[in-house]
């Protein structure tokens, strides 16, 4: 795993934990939950992009 992929993976895991806490505190429909979920989606997309870049 490249350094960048490792960094992205760590950040994804951290945001997953934060998302769980936000959901517990504010519910599934809150703006905070939506914002963090979207940020997590962006990081996941970045991870997939980097992963495919290294396969080429």
C-alpha cells in the first residue's frame, strides 16, 4: 500500500468513527451527519482513484 493510500485509509477509518458518534448524537437526518457522510464518500472515491492509479 502506498503512503497516500495508507493516509487515506487512516482518515477514512477516523471519519467512520466520527460519523458513528455524530449519528448517535444528532440522528441520521441532521446536517452534521449529511456533511460528514459526504466527506467520507469523497475520501472513499479518492482512495479508489489512487488504488486504480497504482495498478496501471
